[in-house]
């Protein structure tokens, strides 16, 4: 990477990632135009490798998007985000989707983002929910952002998928009483 890439390049790369990160649906359109604020106890940026590591009480905010964890690593490739990993006990994500009155939340011990594949993986005690009671829990949840689909669960014995939907979202196809 060119020497001019520097810390500013790493932060811009992180900003690019954050604009691509919504777990499901898109965040508020205006979020992408907001500045990215990163706070951590420690930051290490390697200009040659494109690695950035943020450690200790990590918080990232861009508009309504808020990420929190204990460690965040960002890997750049050709001046673009390649991977992004946020860990914590738990690592958390919150963002307000366009047209919604409540935030989308996610938490897991590990949140991974793979830019090339447009894929987000939540690992270990993964949970995604909205305040209107929609909830998905599993030890592993994979979001394919290209197809707007997810799969949950693993081949691990005992791993179960739990989905909670509000009663109002369940359609009753049975005929109405006469």
C-alpha cells in the first residue's frame, strides 16, 4: 500500500465497512453520510499490511449505527475492506432501518464481516432482534446480504435455532367461524 495510505486510510476503510454493515435491511439512508467515530483504549494501525486493531471498550458510531465490543480488527486489501471482526462478551450491533420506528439489534461473542462475499457471520450465543418481539437465536447465524437471506444453526449436537414472531405476524389460513 502506498505510504500516503496511513491512519486516515485505515479509518476511511473502516468507514466504508460501516456503510456496508447492516445485518438485515438497510439502515437509515442518512447514516452513510454521517462521520464515523471510533473510540477504544488502544489502536494499532499497520500501513504495510492494512491491518487495524482496536482494543479495550471499543465503540464505533455512524449515525444510528452503533457497534460495541472489546476488540475490533479490520483487514484492508487493495485499499478496500476485506474482513472485519468484532469480539466481545458480547459484541453488539444496533441500527435504525429506514422507515422503522425501532432499532435492529444483534449480539454475539464474535461478529465477522466478509466484504467480497457480502456476508456477516454471528458466532457463539448469536441473537438478532427488534423491539417488536421478532427474535432469532442460535450459536451461528449467517446473513447473505446479496440475497437478503440467512441461515442459522450448525452441525454441532444440541445446537438449536429459536425464532420468535409476534402473534400479529402469524397469518391464520383457517376459515373464519360462521
